[in-house]
């Protein structure tokens, strides 16, 4: 079997030879090293390898090259080798360009020149990249085809599930010529939405669990007992899974819909540490998911937790669809969901013009149309900025007197600079109207009502914690948020077995060994970075808890 290839492209002959020399010295027995001294020569080599069917493990490209720079080269190469690890070689003065490349081509790493000694500055980086490549499932998947009606809430749910789980698919309206042929093949009486897999299997109006299994997502636990169960796959849950697994705990993460949570729906997060040019919620969630899997965490998707019960030293969770698993410790990271609007008519159009959350799958359909966004926090602001690139006008409906109390300053400045975003303060929705889908909303501004003709309204209001399933096992405040540490004490809910040694466990609930992190925890800071931090901190407290058992 031919060796996989490492490609290096640098227009400086001396640097090019040095890179190839260092690569051959360390990796020459397992990999074939291909060197090019010009971008076009490197691109011709990559194209030839693609035609021959060679497997490329990593591509190293210098940033400053004539014809095309290293970012452009990697962007072109990734079309032919999407699974190859991408490394940019750059001088210190070009680090800003390297950081931008992280978002442009999903850059895996950038290396500063020179890297002497390679044993310290070069080989550890390449070792990590090749290890990540070896772990990647490199089977190219043929696209799923999803056939349905434009204003079907069932079709929207299928598309949203696939998009949020990073599963590529082709969306086809039921009256398209190719779609009618597929419907005929499945049977004229088939139920829509119809999902046709790469293997030609058909799924009629599938539920999430069936859809998850059909696209290769894990839904069945590998064992019945773990060191740590993490419930919820948002930033806090992913942070806990990464740190738990990396520190040797047999960890499973259980997520009811898709990893990333609400943050995973954000079109662009610009205030997260390490991403000066921003990162989409989907990118951030995908990287965290892959990182958790790399360290050995198990991730179950489309499994909803229904019960939590202490049994001696074990903490047992039961699934909504049956079955249970247990662990020494549990971290609750179930996050929050957007609160429903109560205005008449809106419930009839959920998934048919009214969407709770970003619903990024709908953005292209909003092109040249007027849309409404309800909310005043960062999630609403990010959606407004993103949708302004598609819609003719974005109406941001704000119940309060302004955005300053709940939205980051950088977003307020961006919104003010975009001409097709209009902010309506002291405004709320009073009704929704339409025939089969949303066509018009009635809003009230300072007591005066008027209609806005729109087929799309995205809602980002309030925060309702997903905690009803916990029953009476875990103490919560009046709004349903989980109480932990000092909040338990101050609320007079100090558990009977609480002792001075437990005081530092500020993320622990009233149930020993059960911790809460992120948005679901009472009085937590509702930001992605703080949620990740709490997930990591919860793992350290789990270790301390386990040491004392």
C-alpha cells in the first residue's frame, strides 16, 4: 500500500529544503514527502496526487509566496483533500494573517519560522497533526437528500437536526422534478419529509433517534457504568467532557439534539478568547466535539435524560426512551432554551416562519425579504448582523429602552453601522397572521400597533432552564435554575450531610457527586467562555469528590 503523503510548499529554496529534510528525518519511513518551491508547482502536484488516488495527510504552506499566498493555497488544496491537516508557515510579522486563516480555511496550526531545534518546536506540532489525521474518519460521505414542503415544520426539524450535527445534505422541494421521482420510487403515499440516504434507503418523517442512527451518530452507550456522566452538549458540557476525558475519567456526554447548544447556533462569536476575527458557533462546537472524542470521551446524540437518582455511591440517569446508565459523578450542563412568545397565532407557525433560535438553515431563504428578530441579548445581535447579509431589512424588536443593558458593546456598534438593520425599542409582538405559514406580525411600539409583512421571525427572548425532568432530586430556585454551593446555604437548603469539607464545592448541588455548570446553574454568567470554564472547574471538583469516596 502506498505511503500517505506530506506536502510542503515554500518559494524560498533554502527553507523548502530545510522543511523537507526535517520531515524526512522524522517521518520518511511512514510518509512520502513531496516538496514544491512554487505555489503552482505545489498545486499541480496536489492535483496529480488526487487523480492517482494518493492519500495526503498534511499540507505545509508558506504564507508569503508569489502567485498565491499560503492561505489561498491551503484553501484551494482543501477542495481536493478536505481531511488533510493544514499548517501555515509564517514569520512573526505575519501572525495576524495566520490567525485570520484559522477562520478562512479552518487552519489546524501555524508555525513560526525558524523552528530550531525541530525536536522542540517542529516535531511535536507535526506529531499532533498526523495523530489527528490518523484518528479522523476519512470516508467521504455522499450527501443525504431531504425532500419536503417549504413551510413544513417537520421538514425544518430534520434540516435543523442535520445542520446542527454537521451532516451535509441536499434539500429538495417536493415538487422539484428529481424529488417527484424519488417520492415515486419510495411510494406515492410516503410521508414527508422523506430522507434518502447515500445507500438508497428511505426514511419517512423520521424521528431524531432514527435520523441520528442513519447518519452514523452514536446513540447507544458502550457500557452501563462510567466515572463521569455529562448531561448536555453545550459549551459547559463540551468543556467538561474534554477535561474529564483528558484527565483519565471514563466520560460519556449525553445530548438530546446536537452538540454546541445555543452557542452552536450563533453565526459568529467575536469575543471568545483566541479568535480575534470571530468563530461560528458551529465551528467552535465541532472542534470541541472532535477534541472530546480525541481524548476518548463517548458522545451520545438524540438521547433525552428523564430521571436522575442516587443509589448508594452511584448516580443513575434514566433515558426518556428507556434504559439507564450510572456513574460515580454527574455534571448537569443542560443549558437553557428560549422562552416562547404568548401572542395569539404564533404557536401555529413554529417551524413555519417562527423560529426559536438562529435557524441558520433558513438564512438563504430570507434573501431580499424583510425579517423580524425578537430579543436584545448577544444571540439576537449576532443573528441580526448575520441575517442582514441576506435580508433586505432586519427589524430588531426590543422590549426595553435600548440594547446597552444586555448586549455587548462591539455588537451594538456593528448593528449601528449596518444600514438595513432597524432597532425598534419599547416594542413587542402582539399577534401573528398567515395561511399555512407566517405572513404578517402585529407589533406594539409604545402602545401603538402596526403590521409588518414578513415570513420570517426569529425569537431570542428569556432563558428557561431545562430542569423539569429532575423532579425533586435536585434543588432549584423559583425560576428552575439549579442551586449550588453557597446558593444552597444562603437559601436555607444546606443538605443534611453538608460539612465544612464541602464548602469549597461551589458547583456541587444538594446531591453529593452531582455538579452543575454553565447556563443551567443559578446566577451563572451567561457567556460561552464562562460556561466552558465552569465545565472545566466542575471536573476538578469531581476529582476531589472521588478522592474522598
